[in-house]
């Protein structure tokens, strides 16, 4: 049995950013991850055959200079000088298997009549559909914007809170507006995990949280038992429910109410010579078996192009997905040799979600338990890091032993 100050279950950006703060403060920190890799929904796939230098993102695709907390971590890791700008390229809509520009799909008269409502309508308490359909017009919303908004969380966003998708944040003017890294966003994940002050266990699922008199014990699938003064969950809500049911049933009940959606992702890499498709940033279909295609064209490569398709869950098997990929890219299915897949569980927010988070935070107050993840304040990398930073500040206040 090994003793730690804090055990963090889950190694996505939420869990690893919290580990970064904890280790930096001198806490003996352990990260427990059930899969064989770190990163969760931050997942840069690097192809091992055919094109070993080429990568695509299977989860989060880009970051912005408004991601101040995330940039602080990149700064701490001495990686700021590695940031590269994403090249500009257009997004297209896929309509009846033809690519169309987004502006060409709009009714500008309806937009002109509806847009002045932006001056007085309030987002708070409104769904994406109820708010934006009045700003852009119902016709434009149903024809264009419902598909654009749904491409962001890779699920229908109509019932999302209107203020959940796009948030105003101050930008760092010394940082390029939209960035990634030469080897993808996984580079940041790998750099945090490599910190010598962070211990990590991969490929071993946490099975149980046992509340002891003054600490916790964590039992894992490989038969190990670890103890710590504090435990943090950086998992999907369903895993949080399972782990908290015994020790904190009131919190488990709240997490059980959070909706989630399954996103089935297919990534492909192709020799440039095989494609006639124009340079694009992505494709949004006007109704299809997938929500979006994100292109690697914004980080151009001399030999290959890459595309990540975010499919709707439980609709097509892999063969059918690959046939659809080939149709959209206008190639033969036999050219799809470099293929990878991933499944992500993502939150499905509804109006009133903030009230549930407020209740969760009230239940957490004074307890030696931390909760972080993309299901609390938002799905972006910055939302996740901000939550981890907030939880770590709470830990410091409760212990009173760490300098602010």
C-alpha cells in the first residue's frame, strides 16, 4: 500500500492539470488511469505505419489565445515557444453530397430582420435554439445554424444552454489567436505526465473509493491499494457515480442526473495525391450520420492530409462509416488504409445545468473530495483547466497548509 497526499482518478486534461497544480505545490500526487494512454478527450493519434510523422486529433482540435489558464500551464512547461498557428481555411457545408459555402446557405433578408434582437435578448436561461433562432431567424437556424452549433459538441446542441458554447474571455495578445503544437495537443498532456513529481498508473481502473477515518483508500483492478488524504475524480459522470455511490451517495445522485452522449470518431490519413478536395478546415453536414469533419489542412503536411469524422453514436458499423468517409472525400474505399477510431463520452448540457453544479459544489464544501471534468462548467480545454484550478484553490483553503 502506497500513501499519497492526493490521488487523482482520470488523466484527461482535467485530471492532469489538477495533478500539475498539486505537484507544483509539493503534494505527493498519484494519477490513476484505466486506459493505457493519458489524455482522455485530448488525443493526438500518431500513425505508426505508412507515415510515422503524421498525426490527427481525435478529440479536442484546437486552442485559442483566450485559454489563459491552459497557456499558464504551457508556460510552466517551457513550451510556449513551440506553439504554431493553424493556417486559415474555409469551413464548408455538405448538402446532398455537395460542398457549399456557409454564406450561400443563408437567407440574408431574414438575417437582416432578426439580427437587431441581439441588442436586447439575454442568453441566460435560454436554449441554443430558443435564443439563436430569434437572432438569425427560424429559417436560417433550421437550415444552417442548428448544424453549425451541433458540430461543436458533436451532438444536437438545440437544447444546450445558449451561454454554454461560446464564452467571452480576455485574449493574450502575445499569443497567436488559434494554435496547436508541431506534434499535436497531446504534447502538452505528455509533458505534464512526464513531470517527475507526479506518479502515474495506467491500464488499471479504480474500482472502489473507501472512506477511512482520516483518509481514503483506492482499490484498483490490478489488486493494488493506495491511500491519500484527498481524492479527486476527473472521470466521466457515470464512473463518478459508481465510485461515489458508497462513500458519498448524495453526490452520486447528482452526478447521475447529468446527461451524456457518445461520439464515435473515425480518423483517416491519405496521400495528398489521392485527393481532389479543396483545402478546408472542416465540413458540417446539413443532416447526416456524422456531426462534423475536422481537417488537418490547417496544419499542412507535404505528403499527407488527415480528416477526423465525428459520427453519431450507434448508427453505423465501422464498414458503413468508412464507406461514408470515402463518399464525402470522393475517393475509393480501398484507399482508406490508415484508419483509427475512438469513442468519447461527452456531456449533454441542458438549461438549468448551472443550478446542478451549484448544488454539487455545496455538497463538496468542506469535504476532502475534488470533482473536475468537462461536465461541470464546459467542454473546452480551458473550461476543464479552470475547474481544476478552482478545485485546487478550494483544497488549499481547506488544508490551510499551502501558501496562496
